[in-house]
């Protein structure tokens, strides 16, 4: 994914498929025979000033459910270590990206069920 080219098209509720650069992510990809180790949902946050910030909602082992600014995440944690990400727009118009975010916000900061 070329972030600079697609950033303006990514909408709340779009799927961000990740191939993490970490050993646990590699293990998941090996065991599942998949190109990806986990997925997150895009979340476009608009501040009262009108500024917008694109973030990713994801569940991460040891971090629980978190919301992270996407550009910062890619630039500091993901790409420098060799991670890859693919963007899949939410195509089913019967699914509301805003409703998905409401669901995510209810889980924000909670422990991952079944972990540990």
C-alpha cells in the first residue's frame, strides 16, 4: 500500500490487512498459510478545528484493543521493520463504517478475550 496515494480515499470502516514484521506475526502467517497476520479497521477522526486524523483500530497481543494514528504507526513501528499493509475499502453499503466504529469504541482499551 502506498499510503500517500491512498490516504485521502481511506474511509472509516475500511479494512487494513497487516503482515507484521514481528516474530509472532511471522508465526501466525506460517501457521495460517496467509499473507497477513492480523487486520485493523480504519477510523477517520475529525476534530472540532476541522482537522482530520486517520487512525487504525486493532487488537494487539499485550496491548489490548487500541486506536493509533495510522501515519505514525506505519512510519515508526511498521515500515522501518519490514511490515506490509493492504487496504480494502468497505464495499457493502448495508454496513455502516460509523456503526463499526461504535462497536470498536466499546472495546477500546479492553483486554483481548482468550489471550494469555
